[in-house]
C-alpha cells in the first residue's frame, strides 16, 4: 500500500519538477514548436524502435520532411544526429530544442518514440500527437510501475493526448487500452489482417520475423491515417535498413553467423530465439543456436528467472553474463537467472565478464551455428557500479572474431 501511494505521488511531483519547471519554460523559449509539427508517437514494451525507424523511413521515401527521436538517437531525414542522451525519452528542454530545430528547417513531421517512464514523468510535456500507436504491452518495468495495470495506465497517457490511435488487436492489453481510446479515431493491426497482396508480400519478404511483421503492420495503419499510397509503403519496406543493434547480422566471414539485438525482456528474448530456431530448423543440415545475454542490475528482478528458463528452452547453449549490473553483484544476478531451471543445467555456461563470454561463444561455435548476442544492441557503454565504461557489442564481437 505504501509503495502504491508513493508511486502515485511521483506523478504530481514530476508535474511540477519536469512539467512546470522544465517543460513550460522550454515551450516558451522555443516558441511552442510542437504546435507547428505533426507528431506521430509510438510506445510499447517491444518493437517501438523498429516501428519508429520504419515509419521515419516511409515518410522520407514519401518525400515528407521528418525528424525522429528514438532510443538510437536523433535523426533529420536519413541523417543521424546522436543526441548523446542515451535515453529513449529525453527531458523536455532537449526535446523542445530538437523540435525547434525541425521547425526552423520547415519540417512537417516528428516521429517520437517514447516510454512509460517518459510519459508518467511528464517528459512529453505539451505533446499532443496527431497519431499515437502502441506496439504491445507485456510485464516489464514493474520495478517502477509496480503492477501491470499501472504500467498500462502509464502507456495509455499517450492515447489521451492524441487525435488518432493505432492499437494491437492481438495484444493482451487491447481491451484495457481501447477504453482509453474512446472518442478517438481508432485503427487496429493484427496478424490476421487481410493486406493487399503486394503489401503482404513486401512485409513477409523483408521481415521474416513474426514480431517485425507486426511492427510493419502498425506502421501500415499509421500510413493509412496519413493517406500514404501503398506503393510508397512497399518501396520503403523493400529498402528499409534496421536501426543499429536491431536484428543486426555481422559480416565476419566465418562459418557461423552472429546476430546483435537489443532484446532485453522475456518476450523479446523469446521472440528472437524462436525465430532463430525456426531459421535453423528450415535448413537441411541445421546448426546450433547459442545465446549470450544477461539481465540489468537495479531493474525488474522478477524477469530474471523467466529469461534464464526461456534461453535454455530455446537454445542449444546459453551463456549467462553481465549486462549493466550497476551496483548489483553480477554473480548474484546470474544465480537469479537460474532459479527456474529444473532441467537444462547442462546448457548453461556462466561467465561474468561479457567480453570473455562472447569470446567463449565464438570459440565454441561450429559451422552453421548462430550466435545471438542480446541485450545491449546499439548501446555504447555499460554500467558497472556508478561508472559508465565504453562498450559496443558489435565492435567487441568483430574484434574477437578476427582473432578466433
């Protein structure tokens, strides 16, 4: 009860601290740029970066001048402008400066990826999206939001400010979210939607993963709101390149394959590993699936055992390692990842040092194997104690592969 009370007290605290003291001055100092942009906002547990990046690419393909705020950084058209912020939802002053820059360049659209934390803490102060979309909502960030209902409520704050809404009809959150979307123009997306043949074939060809097909269907529904022709959407899908650290296959000239992905939730982990197993089983002679990942320190501890269990059920070898342990002990986190393992202990290798864990996976791999290095994706640092040390999964893996 006390924890719930404190949770709800955070909202008015941030209304003052983040909204009135940061957001309002930012609005005035930048002359209210949010009113001069059509803002297309996307949130969700998984898939929001891919969806946002794809939507931005569609707009650019349609020759619509657009900026993007995402986990990966800030983008103007196709050009990256690294925010240096390393957060998905920047503080209002940073967001308003970027929007002001877009307005000065006579841009029309902003694609805004945001989070439950950002919404609950008023980091999207003053934002009234033309369209708001939610990819999915699963059990995540309960260390902050405490309950699933609170988490859904935080995500739904985006819908309350929007003119038009896109929701996932297949998701467990749909019925609850639909109540927040009353009075809005609502479109839904589902894996059972009947798309035109050309759209369906383009999506299937570009995104073999079921979860990324859902992301593409979300973007398609936004395009329907915007009246973007199917041929433009198809052209964009065909030429789309994933954001860094999202389904990123490394070019290593090795007999095995290595994938880098940001998957850091139970459902994200399951989706990626299921797809890799599917790819392996489709081959006449299939190799192993090896995964290297950890669980972040000072974050939702309840997901650690389930992620450990998922990894051992869907791979041939799981290497448990560090992933932003912060002030927690890495070995304590790894022990928690093993708590639900009633079997498959022989599939687990524990190596606390992430570099050594990746080296072990590379040295263990045989011809035809797939190594998935998950959890860090595009990130350029790792948190140990109270320090951020430089870290790049792609660079480290490439370096180690050259020596193996």
